[in-house]
C-alpha cells in the first residue's frame, strides 16, 4: 500500500468504529456491514480538499481480482464525499480481509462496461437497485484495478 499522510477519521461514528475494528484485527473482524452481515472492504483515499487520508467501508463487489466501489449513498440525490476523492486522486489503497494493495480508480461511464459491472453490483447486493430507483442521478461506479 502506497498512500501516506495524516489520517482523518470519518465524522460518522459507525464508520470510525468499523474502520478501527477492521484495521485492529487486520480485517478479521468488522469485515461485514453490521446491519446486514454482507462483506465489506475498506478503501483509503486522499481527501479532495483536505489532502488527508480518508477510510471508508464499502460493499465488497469483486470479480477476477478487480473491485467495484458503488457511490450509492443510500439513494440520496448527491454523491458521497469519497466519490469526489476518487475523482481527484485516481489511486487508492484497498484492504479485503488481510489482503492489502494499491489500486487505480476509473469511473465507469454509461455504456456496456458499466452495465456489466452494475449487474454484478446488484447481484452482490440487491439493495443497490433500490437505491438507483430512489434517485434521479445515475449512481457513479468506480472500477479498482490492482497496481502490481
């Protein structure tokens, strides 16, 4: 993992607590979303304004070693803050269980590749389909590919 800098914990208590427990156990605990039991990964990005390291638990959508980060924000009308971080800095660190690596980030535009990955996301966590129906925005999705 290559990102360095000062870490600024989330303003949301549940995010702070989940990330802290996940990291303290090297991904052995707090590796599922508390309210559903679905698996998560923790993604570290660089704040688009602050330049500080930000860490977020994100639903685990993986295929052939690549991951998808879905900026659903529960179907709200705006993107989550981390989506802006991804757009400003196209490299993140991702931890899946004990596996840690650096990934490049690419937002998928509307089209066949996005459709294929969106289908995977909804198969993994059907709630994403509900979130898309709640909002007028096209939920941004980001493909993460490992840097060797």
